[in-house]
């Protein structure tokens, strides 16, 4: 842990080949062991995992094979002085999830998604974490008439309840996103995620993960989404990045597009002692045109930006802010924040 008290994580996908939907990869794949070494060298503490990042080909393995490979991955992390932050079931790339996972129209496919997620829970347990992230990527439609949205909401609830029943120590963080890959997502915002969480059989074990870009794509401010979750002690993790426009989440380096927006996210995390609650995940990717030898600078820049903004937040004159709020002198407050960021 660094002197500021924060712990940081990223996932294997955050050092990648530079691919996008409109062209070929532009960099060679990086071996996982190299990514682990880079994670530690860059000042990070933990790795994020999809289930098949930890155990490739898990659908073709026995339960014991899955557990053994998960233990081997845990040992690899420990050998590098690292831990796993969470394990997330990858429910959007398998042929059985073309029509969605938990909300597929075919009940057999819904059952596949639940069973796949139970395997992710097993992997998480073996890797020493009880946190599962549910990015509900294909839980939605390309056209509203394709599914019954009321039934789909209850299917999501039933799936989460099944996972809570399967592992009595499991904590689930719902990660909402308004679109991509689906045009219309059923759980697009933190408000939707928390409403669903509070209807589960064990609401004390269900919270959420806020990703900056996902909030921006919904037309919302990431700091406000974080604050809403923090108000109910439901912010289990964050994925910080930035967003240039509304086309899809671009995973730009944190603070690279809108510095004030990044500052406000750090401000709300600092003011609510988030460092004692969870890790700061950086879900950022190198620019597509970045040469391979330079394709970790986005991770360096993001953690350095966060810590720089922590310093800015901690330097604020809180008494002065209280005075300006009391006098409704918001222009002066605006100037105070602006000049703080300008140094």
C-alpha cells in the first residue's frame, strides 16, 4: 500500500493488443507473467480477473481442475506480492450467451449463465477473494420487443439470489452500463443496480461498481454515481478512466479528458474514506497507436493522476469551502477549485 492509503488494481485486458471493432490488432499479445511483473512495477497491488483469465477453457474442465488451476494462479500472484481483487464471470463471449446470459429467452441458456457464474465463485474462493463483479453486458436488447423487460428483471434477481445461495460468503458488485454491446441495457445506472441489490435475498452482500465511462455514457456524472452508492455503503469497487464523447467507453487514462471531472471523483472518494472500503481499479487502455514498448504509460499516468488529485483534495481549505457554501458564493467556490487545479 502507498503512503496515501489507497490500493490499486487493473486487469489483464488493460495491457492489450490495441484492437478495436474497426481494425486489426496493432501490437503483439503480452504474456500474462509479463503483465503481472508490470503491475507490481507500476505501483499496483492487485489484479482483476474474468473467470477465464484465471482458468482458461473452464467450461471444458472438471470442478477439481478448475479449483487446482485457480490455486496455481493464486500462487503466481503471491509469488509477485499481489492479490486478486475480484473474479467476474465472462458472460458475453460464449455462444450460449448470444441472446444474453441471465435474461436469455431460452431457459437452458439462462441456466448455463448461472452455472458458469458459480464456477467463477469457486475460482474467486480459491484465489482468496470473495468479490464477484457482474458486468451485465448482454442483459438487454437491440430492440425492446425482443424480450419481456419485467420478466428479465426478475430473471436477473433470481440469478443473483442463486449465486448468493451457492456461496454464503460471496459479495456481488453489479457494474451497470447503459449500452454496448447491447443498444438497451436493463441495468444502465447505479440507481438501477442498487434497486436490484436491495431486492435480493441478501442485500447486505450486494453492492455495485462504478466505472467512470459508463456513467458518462448514461449522461451522468461519475462522482454523483459514486456518491449515491457511498450514501448506502454500497460502493464495493470503482473503475476509473475517462471518456472523449459518447460513441463507446474508450478507457482513456484517468483525468486525460476532463480534469475537473476526475478531481470530483477523487474528492468524493476522499471525503467518504473510500480507501478503507475498497480498491481503486484503473480500467484504462493504451491508445491504439501507442508502440508496444510504450503501452503501459496509460497505467502509469492514471495512478499518478489519481495520487496527484489526492494531494489537491487534501490541500483544500475546508473551512473556506464551508464559508462559501454558507454564503452561497458558488462563483468563488468555483474559482477556488479551478485555481487549486491550476496550481
